[in-house]
C-alpha cells in the first residue's frame, strides 16, 4: 500500500485542495489529509471544524481520510508510515516557499520525499485567504468551495463580525 500525507492549514478547504487530493490518488493509493493547528496563521476555523469541513469536501474520494496532526510534520509522516508528503503547486510564486519547506523536511528526514502536483489551471489563482476575502464582502463562493463549506464560512464570518 502506498500512502501520501497531504498536510496543510485548510482554513477552509477549497476546490483547489480537493483537486490536488484527487490528483494525488493517481500516484498513491491512500491519502491522509493532515490538518495542522497553525496558530501562527490565526485560522478562522478551529482545527476540529477544519477537519470536519475537509471531510465533507473529500467524502466523494475513496481512499482519503482526514485527521488533525500536531508537532513536526516529518515525525507525523514517520508515525503514519507514509511514503511521501504531497503538496500542490499553483504558480511560480508558490515555488520558493515550497522548495524551502521540502528541503527542510528532507534535512529533518533524509528518506522523506515531497511530491508536488500541479493544481488544475482552473484553480491556479485560488487561496483560502482570497476566498475568505470574497466571502467577507458577500461574494459568490460556488466556484471555490463545496456548498456546505461555503455555508459554514458565511456563518463563521457572521459570528466573528458580530
Ligand atoms: O496550508 P499551509 O499553511 O501552506 O500548510 C503549512 C504546513 C501545515 C504544511 C506547515 O506549516 C507544516 O508542516 N507545519 C507543521 C510543523 C513543521 O513540521 N514545520 C516544518 C516544515 S515547514
């Protein structure tokens, strides 16, 4: 069995993330979507909600599980017995940060590979932050988010803005 770990903040999960997860299933048999607390980014949704939303957005994909993880990614990947980290690349602007992260992870564990998958050009501009911006001013979300995730985002923004 081949297992890939797709780590991220997923605040919230977008169609772009789901596209990368679906593509990763052409390379590995199973994928764990690993949701990081990432307090540094001060996420809008708490980790439990982000896991729940990622489960909703990936429920149509067989071979995918979603779970939270804490601490060092390479240690989690080892504990999980996975073969590789999966990351999506949207544009050249992603490259430098992703390159640094992959090399840092390889320094921490020399046997660990990162597989980069190109997101569909349809989603190459999409980030969770931009989607939150669109949502905050009442813009349409159907091109970016699973309908249930979109509803939860609108509710969450109403709660935090009131
Ligand atoms: O979706 P993001 O915010 O780009 O994901 C970043 C993430 C969660 C993959 C990264 O911050 C991470 O791996 N955090 C766990 C702590 C760690 O191992 N850091 C060293 C590698 S950057």
